[in-house]
């Protein structure tokens, strides 16, 4: 579980955080990473850093086109 509290004041002043809102931060490789706001409190926001598909059941249909 990658749920964290972060200070509200690190957001740009024009961002009004709301629960359910998706924000983007940069990963260690510099790529954008989506994070979801879970809760907004007085001076902090609770943010979910888990992948959006974390904890979900994924089903794939595949076709094998060859065997080496």
C-alpha cells in the first residue's frame, strides 16, 4: 500500500485538491506517474501512489503465434 500524506502547500497555488482527483508526479526515471487523491484534510492531502490497476483482477486473451 502506497498511501501517503503530503503537505497541501507543495501543490501549485492554482490547484484546488479534491478527493478522486488525479495528479501527476515524476518517477525516479523522470516519467510521469499518476497519483489519486483519496482525502483532503486541513493542511495535508492523502494520496494513493499505487498503480491504478493494483488489486484488480486482470484477464488476458492471447494467441500463440509460434514456438521457438
